[in-house]
């Protein structure tokens, strides 16, 4: 109520545009979902991003700042498929905001809008960071992210009918940008090397461009690589062409060992785009991964 009164006062004295009164309060779990919100909603959303792009979204903790943001949110946009299961449900519960509970119009999961890879398997956390509903890292596939953007536009339209046409048009424009970029990227990746990744977080990217997946340094998801596992991978991969991909919060010792033993390149890149990314920023982020895969030598 205090926020509304302040906004109304500013509007009446001419210091605030009328659009600011109608802007939706949106909370995104990650900078990739935040990029879609920024691209589709633009100035019609007041956006808060909970997960820093240099942190592992599996292992964040529910913090008071998160709970405060969720308490006033009209829409939550998560990656989903249990990626944020260790902290987001708790934060939502503690926020006591009935409109953003799972199943309500104010709760949106990217993974629920697209087909998933790696579906099935036991729901046993003793086996590592397993996700029986499917691999949650859909943000690494620009085509799926365009599908998510289309679904997000419909959700925003349902919450804000006045701007529905604009949301849908922006989602369509983003999908066209993705289609154009993917066509160009396919040409660059016509004969790609295989990939060893640290975690199963790049499988959507590899699948989209039919890139050989030589396995992961983690023997099971979320479990650090052992020396014996690394030695076994080296022996299996001798004579193959490849690149080792890992991200900012993953240790470099095992990637260094693989790359040195096999004479491969190793590339460390952030898994998420910058905090201020929009659709173009997301595609620039993915361009860095394409460049890493396409580089020679």
C-alpha cells in the first residue's frame, strides 16, 4: 500500500510515467530467465533476479532478500525441473505470497514449457544432483529458450491484458532472432569436436547441434571427479578430437588434467548470461559457447 501511494503521488505531480504504475513485479531465479523477462516485458516489468550468474543454482540458500522480493512478486520465473529445489520452494513458502505458489498463475517454470532430455531415473539424492523429471539446463538451448519466451509472453498477457499484444510481438521477434542465429551457428559447427563437460549442464547445446558428447568429469551428477575416473576417461578418449568445457564455479584441476593428457583445448565460460542481459545479451552469451566449440586447435 505504501508503495502504491508513493507511485500515485509521483504520478500526480508529473514525476512518474503512467506505465510505471502498471509494471508487474517479476522475480526470476536466474539471469537467463531474467533475460527473457527483460526481453519480453521490457519496461512493463520491475525485475529482480535471485541467483547471481557466477553461482551454482543447485546450491544457493534461501536468503531474507529473496523472501522480501518474493513477498511482493506478481510473477516468479524459474528454470524448474528441480534445479532450484534446494532453496526456491523454501523462499516462496516463507514469503507467504499465495499468488506465486506452484500451480498458480504467478508461478512459471521454463522447463515445464519444453521437452526435456534425460527424463527418468531414480529420485535418489544419494546418487548426486539427479533430476528424474529431466535435465533442467534448458537455458543452454536457444531454440528451447525461444519456446519458453513464447509461453512466457502468454503468461504475462494473462496477468497484464493491456500489454498482451506487445508481449506476443516481442516474443515473436526474439524467436526470429534465435532462428537466424541458430542457422548461422549450424554452419560454423558443421564438423565440431567432441566435448567433455564437467557437469551435465551443456547437454542441450550439444544435442541441438549434434555435437559428440564424450561424457562428464563428474562420475555422477554433483559428485567431484576422482583421479581414477579422470584416468579412465583419458584412456577411453585417446585419439579423439575434443574440447573440455567447464564453468566459473567448477574447479579446474580435472579439466586441466584431461586437456593436458589429450592435447585438447579447455574453455571456462559462465553458464548464465550477465545480470543485465536481455534477449540480445543472452544470444551474445551463447555466441561465446559457440565460439568455444568452433575454434580450431
